[in-house]
C-alpha cells in the first residue's frame, strides 16, 4: 500500500468518531487491474466498542453518510437494530465521497468481530479476513487473534482439496470458502472473482499463509516438492488421522455442528482428561459435512446482510450499488 494512499485513509478516519480497529480490503487496496484503481470504491471495516453510540456521534459529524429515512425514523438506534436484527451486525455506508475518493465503510461491534474470527459464528467478516487486508488501526491486537482464523481456513481448504494440488489452488480454495452458498454469486458477482483475487494478490496470500503451511509440513500433514521455476506441488495425507487433525483446527462452533451431524464419542487422554471427538468415517465424509455447514452459514449471512444493506443504503443508493455489482457480474459472463 502506497504511503500517499495510507495518509489519505488516515485523514478520512479523522473525519469519523474514534474506532478501535480499521482494515482496508478489496480490489481498491490491491487492484487486480491497476488501471481501474482510481475509480474503485475503497472498502473499510471499522470496529467500535459501542455501535449505537458511535453512530450517534457520526450522525452529528456526517449525517449525509446515512440513508435519510433511517436518520428521520430512528437515528442511531434504528441503524444499529437493522444491522443486528436483520443483518449480521455490520452497518455499511457506501458511496461516501471524500477528497476525490469514494469510500464504503462497515461498522461492527468489536465483540462480534472477534467472535466471528474465533468461531465463524456468522462466517462473514472472518471470511473477509482470510483474504489480504491492510490493517490501518488495531488497538486490541485483532491481527494476532486472526491467526486462529487463518489456521482454520487452511484446515478447511485442505479437507476439500485432493491429495495433490498447487499453492495457487490452495489459496483459491481458502478464498472460495466464504463464497460457498453466497446468493450474490448467482447474479451480482464476477464469476471469476476468486481466480482474480488470488492471481492479483498471490504474493500477499503467500506471506499470510506461509507460517501455517510450514507448521503443517512439520506435523507431516503436508509435503512440498519443488521442480524448476514452477509452483511447488503440495501433497497431503488423506488418511483418517490427518482428517481428524484438520477437523480439530476448525472453530469450536463448526466442530460442534459437525458433531451433531456425524456423532461424537468420549476418549480418555494420557493425562486422564476425557475429551469429545467427532466420529469421522473418512476425510471425504468430514469434508462434505463441513462444506454443508459452511454453505448454510454463508447463504443465511449473505441473504440477511443483503436485505440489511439495501435498507441501510436507501432506495437510490441501493439501486446504484446493486447496479454496479450486477454490471460487473454480467461482464464476467459475456
């Protein structure tokens, strides 16, 4: 990220009430097509301790960022209620113009952000943080907490991948996790989105996931073979023991739902402690069960957030946003 862009983003943040966390994501930060970077909306996630209080202060500072009907009918309380009760806890203000740039920022409660990172409770913001982002402000060390999310993403991707694959295929599978079941992929997203994200940000994915690939190599779950200048071929252990190890790295909420589907048994550890283990018949069985759970989560979250987003944006702004998305999607299908 260039220093000029960073300074501009920091200046934009100063026009808003204080936040605990801020990250920038999407094609504006790491453009897949540098020529279009100037016209791209800058996407930000802002973490705050109390969304209602934050929106109340922001309405005083930046009333024009919000849909007029929300301001008139309920203000900060309505904005927060729509995000929490209809959406997945995030309120987005799109098409905010400042200093010749267009911004879209989403405001989320810090507790909800951390819970989604650790548990994949909504599998919404955790999915965004599995892809390259630039953290601009991090008062609560979210970047460190996110390492749990990244390790879980590697485990989930490995369950879904065959015995041999390339590094790019690994990152593409990780990237695709949060799009499985996303209703927007049917009509409002570029069908080549995952491929473009990974190819355009390959080195960033590599730097994010290198520690976890090396960790899994040490555990003998993975093996890389290098030949010439091409990407290494990665081989993984497809046995039951390896599958159990991968499942054990998934978030507690996902493991709990898998246990409900597949059953669980009690085991006695060497230390004398009793643990619950999911009954897994094969790697494929575990992968299929996990995939169904993630698809269901993403489908529900994407539908709820789509409705919440349309309400929050207001009529004209919502149509403008959906129109831009659908135009990009249709171009990818031609």
